[in-house]
C-alpha cells in the first residue's frame, strides 16, 4: 500500500499540472469557438462516472510508476522543457506544478510549522508555515522569512514577510498543524 501511495502521489505531480494546463487551454479553445459558433463539444451521454474515476486513479498510478523509470523521467523532462518555453502554457503549468510540489513530492514547502506574532501590542499570534528562508532574491535581507498563513475552511491563505525573530518554530508534524489551521482549530491534533 505504501508503494501504491508513493506512485500515486508521484503520478499526481505529473498528471495534475498537465491536465489543468490542458483543461485551461481546452476551455479557451471552446470559448473562442463558441464565440464564432464553429466548435461542438461531443460528450458520450452514457459515460459512467464510477468507471471513469477508477480508470483515472489507475492512470495516475501508472504515470507515477512510469515517472520513477529513467526513460520516462527523460520524457517528462523534455515535455516540461517544451511547456516551459510556450508563453501561456508556461505560466499556467509552472504555477500549478509549483503549487502541487509545495504539498507533495520531494520539494515540500509546508514542512516548517511556526507561530508568528502578527500584532505585538495585543500579543496576537497566528500559525503558519515558513516557505522561504532566504529572501535576498527579492531584495529583502536574510533577517526576513516568508510565512504562509492558511485560512480556515479554505484552500486559500496569505503570505506575510516578518522578521525571523517574530517566528517561533512549533514542535508538531506539519500535517497536524495544517489540519489544525484549516479546521479553524476544531480538529483534534494527535
């Protein structure tokens, strides 16, 4: 089961950015086509969603399995290189890929839960995750860190730049911290 999960997550890292990029481009073509009245979308009326879901899970697993193969990795790197050169595709694909990589894969970003003092006068603190330790690339010194503050009951959040001294590391797993934050503090943390 552990291998299945690993391959499935690897498959998600490969399939989701490509699928969403393709979907966005497809929707643009459909929209443009509808403007000109020359594009008909054909969907089989008896498509069974259960079979589709099972096949999709198997496809993602197989892509994840193949993505660990050397030849397949070469193919995906070449495909990514092509995506990175196409102007509109690059923006969509890289944004989705970076977002997903923050949660799963080898480049996880949400693995440093912290407590941030956001209002010193009222001693208000918020839970978040350090996403960048070095902000010199954007012109800020090493004394600042980027902290992502997820919003409860949502997948959105906000990013704040705070002095590193305002951040207190938490000694809990990042998954428990995310569960606690996203649930608005309602979820039990093990």
